[in-house]
């Protein structure tokens, strides 16, 4: 019966919820860090006339 319902798709084991939530949080954190670094540099260059040299 399982073979009929699967229709050739490979069954993938699901990761535990805590593990998925942890890595989602890590990805959001990295995205926030990259965004902040970019926006603070842009803000400093445009508003404070900071730049190389």
C-alpha cells in the first residue's frame, strides 16, 4: 500500500523540529548580521562622509 501512495518518490526522513528551528534561527541571524554590516557601512559613507583614506 505504501508503494502505491508514494508513486516512486523516495521517502525522506524528517529532522527533529528543534534541529530545524535551530538552523532557521542561525540563518536569520546570519542574514541580519550581513544586512547590518552593509547598511551601517552605507550609512557611514553617505551621512558621515566616512570613506577610504
